[in-house]
């Protein structure tokens, strides 16, 4: 473990600048640092400021696989040059900036002397102000944070192995800060002036859905609704063509609201924070991974929805003619038009409408809001005609389960199990649920995690509340990790919350302190804290998401549930009178509706091993389902 030291106060204020080309200034005057290797040594020490780096490690980091025979001596020469540059008036006094400690060196730097630290502090403060509704102050603070950037981070070292992780982390933070700033500017009505900048950023980051949503809203408010819808369609084509996935819930909802000319889109607002959002159960969420130009391997999610094995014997029902049927999706509506907060499964997508079109039945989407009374009212209205009502995340599942028996001729689909012994809808023959083999799905993620470790490294899982789903995910992750590396340590913590990222961040940090090098997030919104902590410390992460994750390059995989395909299957079965009542549609790996998305940052050999492991599980599923 690195030895940490308190930063000392240096009499002459130093400035270390990494957000662009490497620069050092004293009292505002630039300091000449010498040749490229000496500059690289200083950059390396700055990345590990206030920590001791052993000479052997410095040699390995600077020269990778081809160190000079006298690497240690060369490092000492560079250190001597840097000391003269940084403290030219030191004379015979002991160094105060670049100090020797046993067999290594330490660069002392206070947090206000390093532009990265100042940027992160300003970014955090701006985010806090934005969440608190202090829009003008948030915008000023975020602009000040971004003003510290003079170019690409660590620009001189773009091809140095030791800098890659930090470059990726800083680029992600830069984009996240821009997104916060755009939210603040949109909230103050600065719509038209943002369009050009947003268009450039979306072009450079086509998979980043928050940016695309901001562009759509800016175009709509600028009187360009057609261009806003075209921006959505371009993003959808990219996702479908490159990843085989539909856009996330945020974009789908925003497109629908633009088509409906929702008047709330005209009102500047600020994205709600978890504390501002009306209470709702969040056992999972939909996120996107913004790995620029990323190619991903989707394991398990390869088949069509028609391959799902469901027990339908005895459940075929006589249906009215298809033309008289209607599918109504009742969703909860966000207060903010962009709604960047994570949400539950929400199947507003092309597959739902395509299934309805193929079956010659009507499909529509209605918004019930997060208030229980409005949500129940919309369900009642939809249930009065021969219909399938698909119930999105509800403000109160118990209340909905008391309403559904009032409409015995109407079919309902809920996005959770009705077979579970604790299910609110258990025993209701007009209600169908969705059930996912979470344990099997997480096994594949655990197997990937195990393969990405070595030596005595551990893996870990951060869970939210101890629900059956979360326990199954963590049990499967543990099984998979130990299948990859028998005897591997698997650290597990439950935070008893799905909403508070700080708790998950603390749990993940404890796990990393105890040797975890891959953190698995099974904690809903709370899990963002765990994965962000992993990113900050250079540890890999695996998420549980509908789609992917936008949290950056540390995410090596995401467990997915293709709820869109599940909804498509349910609509088709409803149209044909084959939708089972009082039980679940069940999805395992062989169904093609669950699986693992792996980042292209994972070595090909590892991806191949994971694919082989997933194939064995699918074969097992097929054998079981054929019995």
C-alpha cells in the first residue's frame, strides 16, 4: 500500500497543471522542466501526489517492458534535475517538494496547488448547488471548473501507459461537468445558444444519452421540434446498428413528450436529485455506458423473444377480434423534461409498437405521474375496454394490486414476478408477471470478474436492500467468480438502501481497502456511488442495468434484461390469446432476453472464455426447458 503523507505548505505558491500540457508555475511564472522523460517522471509523481513511489515502480511505469539497465540511476538523475527546477534556491537545505523516502520518492502538493484537485472540488460544489436548485451559482461554479482546462488532460502523455487510466477518468469528469452545466443553462432559458455546442458533443459522443436528451430539449425549445425528433432517430439508429439495443427510457420518454407537445417542456427546470424525486421503489435502473467508439460483445442476448419458454397450457383464452384490442402502457411521468435520474424498467420503445402493429391492435402510452391517485385513475380508464394494460413502476404496488381484481376481463402485465410468495398480485388470474433468472445472469458477470483478477486480489458486491432479486444477483456473482477462480475472496456488503449513493460509495471503498479489484453493483441508484468510487480508485466495475452504463471506462461489463423484448412477446401472446394468466413469463440465458454486455477494453481472450462459459449455461437451460 502506498504511504500517505500530509501535504506541506510551500512558501512560494506552486501551480501544477495537468489539464492540458504539463505545466508548473511559481508565483505565476512558468518553470522549465527539462526533457520528455523528466517531464514524464514529474507527471507520474503528480498522479500519485503525496504518496511514496518506489524506484522500481517508477522504472516500470516510465519504461514499461523495456527499462534501461541502469533505470534506477537514470531516475535519480531526473529527480536531481527536477529538484533544481522546482527549488532553485534550496541550497543545502533538504528538499521540500520532491523528497526522498527510503527507496522511493514523494511529491508534496497541497490540493489548491494542483489544477485537477481544484477542478474536482469546483465540480463537486457546482453539482451540489445544481441539486439544491441554486441554478445561477451552480452555472458560475461549473464554468469556473471548466475554465481550468487548457486542452486534453495530460496532453503530453497521451500514449504513455501510466497516464491512460487518469486520462480516461478526467475525460469522463469533464463530460459530466459539461452535462451539469448544460442542465443549469437550460434551466435558465439559454436554449438556442447551446445547440451548436451540444451538436458537436453529441457527434463526438453518440452513445451518451444525457447529452442527446439535452440537445433534443434545446432544439425543441428553440422552435425546432422536427430537428429534435431527428436527433432522437439518429441516436436510435446508432444504438440499434452498433449495439442491437433501443434507446434508454429517458430518450424514449422525451421523444413521446415532444410528439405530444407537452407544455411542461417549455418550462425551464432543473434535473431532480434523488431527494427531490417522489418516492418510488428502485431495485434496478437504466443507464448507458459512454465509451467513445466502444465495441461491445453481448453474451446471452442473441435470440428473438419468441424463443422464451413459458408454460401456456390451460391458459389460452378466447379473445375478441384483434382490431378491437388495445394495448395501453401506463408509465410514471418525471417532473423534469430530461429526467436524468435513473428509472425502473420502462418499455416505451419501437419493439412495443412494432408488436402491436404486427398483431393489428392499437397501442398507446399514457402518463400517470408519480402521485398514486393519478396513476390509479389512468389505469382504471385504460382497463374499461378490452385491453392489455402494461403497468410501469408504480407509486404503490399494493394499491394497484387491489385495483386489478375490479377488472377481471382486462389483462394486466406487471414488470415484476407474480409467482413469488411475497408478490402483491399472487393468485390474480388476469395478471401476468415477468421473471428473470437473476442468479444465472449474474453468474456470467461473476465469471468475468474472476477472470480479471490475479494473485490474492478479491472481487466484491455491493447490494441494496436484501430483496430476493438482490440476493440472487449476489449469489450468482459469487458462483461465477468462484467458477473462474476457485477459492477467490468475494466480499459482500448490503447497504439496506437503493437510494443513497454515499452508503454504497463507503461500502465499495471498504471493499477496495480489503483488496477488491472488481466491484459489482446490485444496489439501484445507490450503486452509482460504488461504481464512481471504483472509477476514482482505478478499480473495475460491473453494473446491473437494463442497457449499459454511462459511468466511464472502468465499467467492464453490464448485466442486461431485455424488457423491451419481454414486452414485445407479451403483446404478441395477448393478441393470439396465449398470454398466461396468474403466472410469470420466465427468462433465462437461453431465452435471449438476459445476458452480459462486455466492454471492448476487456482482452479478447477473456471475452472468449466468458462466451464459452455463457454457452454452457445456455445449453443447460435448453436441456432443462426441453424436459
